């Protein structure tokens, strides 16, 4: 079997089984493990597969996501840890952006006692959490309310973000890939996220480990525009070295 034919067969095998080890594939295709490793390197580079601990799995593509209420309890402990680590990155006196999301909400909860912060957000949940934090100025971007997510978005949101210059932005995402960068399935939400990234000197992506390695339709930011990723230690089973090789600082919690 020619290498290209075998690689197509590997993809078909993984579509049926989702995950496989090198030894399993070598046995199945009756070739040496070194041959399979070369095939997998090619398929990973092409974006078809992502590495796991001891093997590979199909690349995920994200087309949609559930409502806030459905997403909120998913990977909850991991999101709380991410929020606490992100808060450690925020210094008193800074101006920051908190993107809307079920992970960034936990950043808001963890910075409540910070001093002289200015927090810009397009999330009315985050604004409500920080409403009684006396040492934090909260700026809400305005925009059209998305009732399923408590997010504000649209032309007004974009225009406000264009006027801002902040120290740090903390961006959530449904999909994050070391080659494709930060992507999103909904074109309506891309502009605001890009505006947050443009406004910040330093960009943190905060996402639980299930988002790592996923790709969606629309590019929000390239890997070069991301400075730090904060995610769960479960991401150790994925190949986070690829991110570190791009110069991104990876924080596992």
C-alpha cells in the first residue's frame, strides 16, 4: 500500500474508532510502528489529526455550542481553576478586558478584591458579579443582548472596543488549534473578539481542555496573536508542546 493510500485508510479507521495508538495502527495495517509514526506526523501537520498521550484522534470541528445554562456546569472545577490562575496574572491598577463566557465568569469571581482595576466586558453576568466590587470600575460595552449567553455584541460593541487600549485581554473560545489559532463557528461573534485582541498589549486565551485541538469555521486570531493559554492539566494528554514551540506560554492548572 502506498503511503497516501495508507494515510487515507488511517483517517477512515479513526473516523470509525475516534482514537488509536501507534501500536494498534501498526498491527492493523501490518507495518512497522516507525512507518505509522511517519504517517501520523504528516496527518497531524495537515490538520487532520491531533495527538493524545500515546496515540492520535480525529481533529474536532466545532459548529455550534449550547446555551450558557447548559455550558456553565461542564468542566466546572477546571473553569474555576482557570479563573483563579488568570486572576494571578492581573495586577492592581490595570485595565483589562473580560470576554463573555462560562470561563471568564470565574475570572471575575476571582478578582473581586483587586484594587483600582478597570474591567471592560461585553458580558452582563460579569458586570453583575463585579457590581459591588468597590475598587473595580466596570465598563460594559453595550450592544445587542444575546439572551442565551448574557453576551452583548454587534456594531455598538465593536465601536466601543475600537476606542480602547488595555493591558490585558482574556478571551474565551470554543476552538483553539496550534496551527489554525483561535476560531469560532459564528461569524457574528468574530468582530468583537478581534476588537478585544487588537485593544490589548497582552492576550490570554482561557479555555478548558476540551477546546484544545478543535477547529471552527472562522479565524479570530492566529497563534502569533496569542501570548498565553490557560487551560486544565488534562491538556497534558494533548500535544501542548506544539503551542510552546510557537512561543505561546502555556499554563496548566
